[in-house]
C-alpha cells in the first residue's frame, strides 16, 4: 500500500470511528445491533463502517474539515 493510500485509509477509519463514538455517546446504536451475539454485532458494525466510508467518499472536500460533518 502506498503512503498516500495508507494515509487515506487511516483517515477513513478515524472518521468512521469518531462517528461511532459520537453515536454511542448520544445513546444511538446502529440498527439491529445485539451486543449479546458477537458474530451478529460484528456484521452490523462492519456494515455501519461501510456506510460511514461511503458517506466519506461522497462528502465534498470542503465539508470533510467541518465539525458538522460528524453529525
């Protein structure tokens, strides 16, 4: 993986992780998340991360640096 791609990858994971942390602090959970079933929870979280990354891909560059993009 090139340095540029590694940086993009790390930023994308940080973005998704921050969105998840904010959602959990607000008491929100990804739909269908059952923490008593680890395999199901992993699938739901993987799907949630995928949705976050898709949002990031479609976000305009000027909005990436805006704190409101985390809402």
